[in-house]
């Protein structure tokens, strides 16, 4: 079966949100679907089915016994015994099957909700009935049933794919630390439960790099639960050099929320309790800013808006990203983002480091804070050795990559680099069955085939 570009699907599930898109003919566009990686579950016990007429009707006699016609010749007792035994066995088998089916239908069933369906469910059911959680916690899939339900919702409800005649191969973006067992589990779910014609697993940092039109670089991904720094040389991820620190967007949100609560004028103007969603919205809205070493705070308050309410924000807007450079402010004794970048670089051979320093990418929701990249660049430049006589491996410049200008709809949104890179890869691999896992491969080798046709 020839696969068509308008059916190609890119799917990226993270701890915070899930992005998906279909049709890669035009890659100059954001994802079709972006929803929170949340799944609601509710257990339902079906009510016993009403008894059928056959079960409730009184026992009736045969036509022969009531019509007055002569009874047929009576068979021998041995024949009667054999016939009754066979009949009883047949009836027993049928009854057993029906009973098993009834028992199965009467078992408690779990119903899952995602996206808009979850929003509706939270309004319809009390908290005691509806459990809401994220399938991915600390970067690891903790609940595979919920994970599958989330993917099912995205593919069949959000993207409108028909499972019975699924013609959409899926490029699935995965973190670098997911194990072989997790890759096999994904492969099994997509082929056996989603009926996909093809699957390709791609690692996230590499897709981010491709989205910036590069094959070598240092990817700094500030995620929801962790920040990961990944060196890549000519499409090869240097796994021994990857640095991951348990400090990221969620820590910044909590820190910023406490700062906002201390802004008495803001609290008074807004008039409602502040929560993490409030802090996260402000963080990514352009209100916040990271100051450079020579910049001074502007004492003037700036206007902001959330949920239709307008208010002003004071100087706390300059301190939101401080945990990245000083983890002590959130009570964590971990590397700063600058220390982690240096650790990743120093784990690479000296002759290869210059190409990495010249190709740095900062991405993730937190990277939308104005001035963050400039602060990182400034601190990296200050910490590099400086000499008038450069040695062979002396670092001369620190440069950052971005999405190329020939993607005008995306060039200002570095957070979409990974999705763009995934769409480009999908366009390249899915036309040739040798490049991805297809149904023939899966039927021959099972889930383990993912280790031979991926990345």
C-alpha cells in the first residue's frame, strides 16, 4: 500500500502536553492538536442485564404430548441415555459460553477521557468518581492504560483517523531515556490496537536539531520536570555526554507563583486566588524577562491579562527564571543550567567542542521568557577561557540556532522546532517501506522489530 503525505502523522507526547499533526505536505505550520497530557478515568459497574423472555417463560410441553397423536416408537434406554448425555453436554457448553460472556459484561469497566472530553467529564462528575492524572511522570510512562487512552483520543477523535481502515503511518517522538521495553510496548500498541500501517520512533533532541536545519549541535531542552542537555555530532547523539538536571518548568512555575503572591497590588487587582496555571500563563505570555548583567530593572508596572481580567505586574517579573541559575532559591542542590552545559561539553572530545558551541539550541516552554537565551549566552561567554593567542581547540564564539527564515509561520517559535523536524523526517522515511516498521515487519518479528528499524 502506497502511503500518502496527507496521511502521515507526527505524534509527540511529553509530561506536560501532547502535540500531533496530520498531513506533512505543508510543514510551515504549527501542530494541528496541542492538549494537556492528562487522562481522566472513571470506573463503571454495568447494571445486570434484564432476563430474556426465554429465561422467564414457563416450561411448555411438546406438541406431540398435547395433540393426542400417537407417540413415535420408543428408543431403547441406552439410546435415550446417549442422546441425553450429548444434549446435556451441548447445552452445558452453550450455557458456559453465555455465562462467561455475561460475567465479562458485568465486570467493572474503566472509561477514559482526554482533551475536550476530559473537560466535559470534570464538569459532569464529582472528584470522587473521576481520577485525573498524567500517564508520564518524571519522564517515565507510569500508566500504560492511560497512555494508550490518550493516544487513542488524539488519533481517532482529534485527527479523525478511522481505525478499521487506518492509512496513517505514525512518527512517534520519544525521549532519549526511554528503554527498549518501552519502545516495544509502543510498537505493540500501535500495530495491534491502533492498526497503523507503519511506525517510526524518533528521539526528541535529534528532531529539534533537524527543525533548526542542522545535524550537529547542543540541544538544551527545558522541559516540565527536567532540563536535558544533549550533544549531537553529525546526527549521532552522544549518550555518555547527556546531562539531565531535575529542575525545569514546574520548579520555575512554583517559584514564580510565590513571587506573584507577594505582589500585593497584583493580588488586589486580580481579586481571586492565584494558582500554578496563572503563573505559567504569565511566564509564557511575554510579561517576564531575564535581565542581562548590565541591565537594570524597570520599576514601572506592566499590564497583563488572564481569564478576561486585567491587572499589573511589578518587578517580580524579572525573577521568574532565577532557579535555572541559582537552584538554591527553590531548595534544590543540583547543577545550574550553565554548569550542566559545561559538563555536557567537557564530556565530548576537545576537537569536537567548537562545533557544539557554535550550534546551541534552547527550547521548551520556559525558553519563551524574554532575555533567557541572552543570559545563557552571556554566562557561557564569561566562563570560557579567553586568550589573545587562540589554541587549536580554543573556543572563539558561542552561537545559537533558530528555525530558518524560510519557515515564516514558525521561525519565531523555537518551541515548535521538534515538531517541524519530525515532519521533515516523516516526509523522508515513509515513502520507502525499508525505512520504517511496516505491518509485514511486525507480523514476522513482533515488537522486537523496533530495535532493527528505528532512529
